C-alpha cells in the first residue's frame, strides 16, 4: 500500500502542474484577443465622442452634442485669436432644444431660455465683423457658463477656460 501511495504522489504533482500550465495558456490566449488594431491616419482626424463614454450608463444625445459644442468652441477660440472669421454656422447645434439629456431632471424649465440664448449668441458670433469677434465669442462662452451654473455645474471649470482674455 505504501508503494501505491508513493506512486500516486508524483502523478498528483504532474496533474497539478499540467492543470496550472493549461490555466496560464488559457489566460494568455484571452489577453491576446484584445489587441488594438492600428488606427488609419484618416480615422484619427475624425472626432467621435461615442467611442469613449464618460458616463458609465452611456452618453446621452445632449452630452454628445455639448462635447461637439466644446470642441467647436476650442477651434473657434484659435481662429478668433488669429483674427479669422468663423466659417459656417453649425446647424447641428440647433438640436440643443430637442436632444435627450442623460438625466431627465437636467432640463428644468429655464433650460429652454438658456438654450435659446446660446443659439442667439452663436448666430451673432457667426455674423460678427472682425472687430467684435472676441467680445461675441466670449458672449457665447458666457451663455454656456450661465446655463451650466443652473443645470449641470460639472463642466464650468472647463467652460471658463474657453474664454479669450481681452
């Protein structure tokens, strides 16, 4: 019986080693399947907010639209600093009135007035003579800050950084 027991121990150890190695191979095969594909150059210029949701529950229409607005404001800031006129009014920003928010409580009664003020300020900016660009751009940023101070204060710090010093 002792001889049988001694034979069983090495077999048991070999089985443990084999199971361990199979587990390691399985884990490694799972990791290699998640490699990122190289991004083509043309794809890097396209901005897509839907690739990385900031909200763990997904991004709402309004959140995505506002990220586009921020990106547009950053571009406008650089153009205006160079004293270049903005090109074409971004018609998609008119969706601010109908875009669904992440939280239905975000759009209080006053939201519509803030949204209208933003659109009016933006239209004024796009129709500005060069001498009024900075002032009208800052009015757009102020419209954003005024709304966010009442509805969603999280982005206020980032919004205030968009202003151009006069």
